[in-house]
C-alpha cells in the first residue's frame, strides 16, 4: 500500500468527519480546559482532514485499509 492511496472507507470517513467536527466544536465552545484544548483541537483537525481526503498515513504505515474490495 502506498502513502497517498485511498485507505479509509465510507463509514470510517463519515465517523472521522463527525468526530473531527465534534472535537473542534467542543474546543470552540470552550468545553475543554486550556492545556488539553490544543491536543483536542489537533486530534479534531487530523480526524477531519483524513476523513475528508480519504487517506490516513497511519493506516498506510500499518498496512490497514477499510476500503471495500471491488
């Protein structure tokens, strides 16, 4: 599996986008304390971006793919 290759399936992408938006909304609404808010925001951004583009570098390194075979 090559880095940059689509390896995040439809359900996985939807969950990542939902979690990313939820984490960023929590930070935006000040529901997370200051030191932890940076980590929560970073995780939210990573989840949102990997869900949007359909590629996860960590999945590529581990050889995981949630994309169904055709």
